[in-house]
């Protein structure tokens, strides 16, 4: 489908970038992105993916909006308290960009439903809030050969990576973290989290999703970006493929 006049205008600032262009914009419009978690990371990720014209957003979150979410979850307003996050998110996206179709899935992704929920997505963006879910999402995306952009936050720390662990030389999430599903979580309810940092990580995750779909710039797969907000410092480390990991054939 060629771009309409409205679309040429709406996406002009992307189309004019030679690394994206009309072809990249059409790829975005044709893409399906599954977003795990419509929280602090998911909020800006969903907003930037919708603004960029990702044609189909599959939003997966079973939570409702609570007052303590509003310190960082910028998709939601005070009047949304008590409503399903994915329903509110679908309304916000519809108001923002009619090119985007939202599949609002008010379920918690788990080992029994993950393959069904992720099948058909061109990319998975994980902004969930617990390690057990992260492992399930990572394993399923790897099994389905779907690139995974994974963003996580601690109190003042952020992590971001793109994983394509089915490739012979590319590590998977388990190459980084190991395989213990009972690893204790550091919950932001218990520990606190800097709200603007979740926004930074969600925006970075959206950027990497757009990179993966349009192919602009360098390939970040297998590198881990670390942000230390206390120290005003970022660094990138290369994650080797672990020969003992299940992804290594
Ligand atoms: Zn691995």
C-alpha cells in the first residue's frame, strides 16, 4: 500500500531521514509489535510506537490503573484509576493515531499462553515488572524467532538490550541472566523507582523497536546498555553467547 498524503505529512520527519525513508515507514505501518506491560516502561514505548505509525500494537497487561502508578505511567490520568490499563491505552492510541490498530489483551502472560500471545508479532517489546515473566517472554520470543527488545529498571538503574538468540552467534537473554526462574525480584513497590528513568527506558525500547523494524544504523543485538542515573553515566557491554546455554545448539 502506498502512503497517503496524510501519512506523508504525519510521518514526514521519519520519511525524510534517509536511514528510514518511505520504505521504513511502510515497514512500520505493516508491523505488529507485542508490548508486554503497559506500565512505566510500556507507557512511553506505546506512545512512541503509536506516534511512529506501527500498524498493530498488541498490548498485554492484566493490571488496573492505581494512584501510585501515576508518578511514572504517563499514559494514564487520575480519572483512569480503577480501569484496565490496556483499555485506557487503546483509547489513548486511538486518539493519537488512527493508523494504529490496538489489540488490548487483559491477560497476564505466562508459560501456558505465551506462544499464542506472541505468535504473529514481528517484534516483542518487554517492559514487564518481574523476572519470571521476563524469562518466559524471552524463551518464547527465541523459540518463535521474534526479535526481543527488553527494557528493565531498578531504583536508579536501567538496562536495555535486543535479543535474537536463535542466531548462531547472537546471545539470548538467558546467556546474560542464567536460568533460575526463582531469582528474587527487586520490586519497585518495595524499593521505589525514579519515574523519569522508566520514561527514558521505555523511550529507548521504542527506539530499538523502530530500529529493528526499519533497520536503521548499527545492529545492537547482543549488547547491553546500562544506565546509572545516580552517577550520570551510561555504558554498553557485549554479552557473549554462553556455550552452556540452551540457545547454543
Ligand atoms: Zn543463550
